[in-house]
C-alpha cells in the first residue's frame, strides 16, 4: 500500500505507534471474536510489518482470544488496536491518524456477517444542523490525530 511512515494510536493517547515500511492487506472480518473486540458489526484491520512497528510511550495490552490469536487494546481507554497471529500483526484501521487510503480490500469470515450489514448504508441519514452545532461545543478528551500534538492540560505530549 504505502512506504511512508504512518502514525496512530488509541483514543486517550497513551498508546501511540509509528509504522515504518509498507502496509499490507486491509480487511474487514465478520467473525464473532472481531465483533466482540470492537463491539461492532465487524473489525477492520491492515497488516503492518512486525519489525516496522515502533510503539511510542506504552505498548498495547493483549487478551489471548484463542489459541492462535491475541488482541491488543489500550489498557487505559479500551481502544481495540491490534490483532496478533502466527503470520504477523494487524492494526485497527480506525486507530491510524490518516485512514483515508486504508479502504478494506477483502472481507474475511463473510459467512458470519450479520444479515443486515449489507443494507446499513441504505438507511436514512440524520442531517440536523443543530446536532452538529452542539457537537462543536463539546469539550473532548480524545487525543488528536496528530503526531506533534501537545495537550498541556492533560500532560500529554507526543
């Protein structure tokens, strides 16, 4: 996919990463374990070079979800971040700072998908200007999607 260094991290910023080297296959997985890990309809991952992952500050904690797989997450905020298996390491697409070019190229365990997943984007769109105005007034404690971010009020600096 890309050869440039990529960055990302968890929601609170305690676990941050920098990827050096080419990213591999991007996918969504419909298996029940991925649904539970993400608390969602599927998990979305991209393969990363194991020797090209630089953990900044903390590394994720891991839960051994099966004999072959462990799943990494931030112990502080719970963000699901990693899928570690015998063939390598995959990171959650949503944890990358720039996700714009990481569209999944394959679906895994398609037979386990929820039957209505195919039609979720056919549903009506909530387009309420008041909603977006209220969202802009929220004070967020989420770490920004920037490698050079500095939040002195939280003692966070990358």
